[in-house]
């Protein structure tokens, strides 16, 4: 019965013969892999009806990036349904495998090359400028950080050297103040990257996308990608660093990685408390990677360069 209602959402869904539920991380959205009678595959996302305006803006940016040659899904249609009380989005399906699940089956050289292509794609995305009404990045990121720190300090959860990490961020707060407002994917890591034929095929899930410092897009590398593939992560960093001009890249990389120690714990307590221990282990690993932020370049990356 529900599938018949879904088919009524759009002419693009009329020829659908199946709606297969897909897991979509920790999003509250419902996501379906749609197969049509002509064997075309589409992705259907159902979100709260209140998200329509926000996702319409994000969809227009994603279309612009797609038109510029970025490897990503195409936004086919976005609309609202009063009957189902939802915002719906229809996207093209990116063929291939989730990189987090399959990258370790590849050689180090192939993993590095996929990372290099990812870094190149990311630097192209970051050339897209924010609209003029977007508030300065420095103000927004520090306000958000302070909210996360307050929530962390109220949570009863702690990690080692937390005060030193706070002092490190505070002492370098000026570095983020004049940073540009460019496009941020804001969830760029192996879990959102598709590979096909042992090559980078594109990135998915633009739902968190935002405007701000491009270097901020690297904290998910510290948090997630590095644990799945050091060659990929090194490739992404090498390629990106060679194509952009920020003298402060490693300082900014470290500041945003340090901030994520607090935000990731608070986020996990809110959305995935059963995996708090895993997230605390990631935070401790980032502290080791940066020698409690005495080192700006993570040790795994320095070792990779010398290997």
C-alpha cells in the first residue's frame, strides 16, 4: 500500500517496481533504492516536511557542483507531499561499493590513488563561494564550539588532556577568524565515498553541506577515514595540500581535529550512546596521532611520508 503512495509522489516514480529500504547512517530520513521497469535505479529520500526550503537550497548547490563536473549523484527532483507529510528528494544512484566497506580489499597504491582523486574533487568543490548573507565563518565556528564544550562539560564524560586541548584551541582561535566562506561537504569520509572498478566513483550525502573554511572538511578524515585506510587519507591530504594555498593548513587541520574531540562525544551521547566507547577510543587515537596537539601533522602521516 505504501509503495503505491510513493509512486504517486512523482512521474519519475510511476514506473517503479520496487522500493528497497536503505540504511542512511544516523539520519532520521527514510531512504529507498528504487528500481524501475526499465531497470533504472534511483534513490528516494523522505524527510520532515519542514526541511523543504533547506534541502531545496542544498539541491541547487549540488546541481551546480554536478554541472561543474564533480562526481556525485544528480538531484532529479525535490518536492513536498501534504498527504505523506514529507519533503521528498529523488536522486540518481551512484553505481559501485561503499568505500569504507571495500577499500581494504585494494592495494595500498590503489587506496592512495582513490584518496588523491578524492582530494582533487574536494578542492574543486571548495571553489564554490558562499552567498553574501552567510555570517563570517570565524563567528559561527567558535559559537558552535563553545556550545559543544558546554554540553561536554555538563555530560560527565571526560577524555585525557581535555583541558590542554581546550587551551590549544583557545590559543589559536585567531587562525579561524579570517577564514573564507566556501562550500563544505561537511561529511566527507570513506563512508560517503563510492568506488567502482578500484577507482573513485564519487561522493554521496550532501545533507550536512554548509559554508565555511574548506579545511574544516578534513576533520572527518582524522575521525573516520584514517582508521579505515591510511593510504587513502595520505593521498587525500597530499593532493589537497599541493593544490591550495593556505599557509596555515596544518594548524587549521589540527584545530578542527581538536574541536571534533568535543563535538563527536556530544553527538554520540545524543544520537548513538551505545557506541560511546568506540568514539572515546577515536578521540584517544586522535590525541596520540597529534601527541596531544604538540604536533600539528599527525604521526601516521609523517610516518607515511618517510616510508
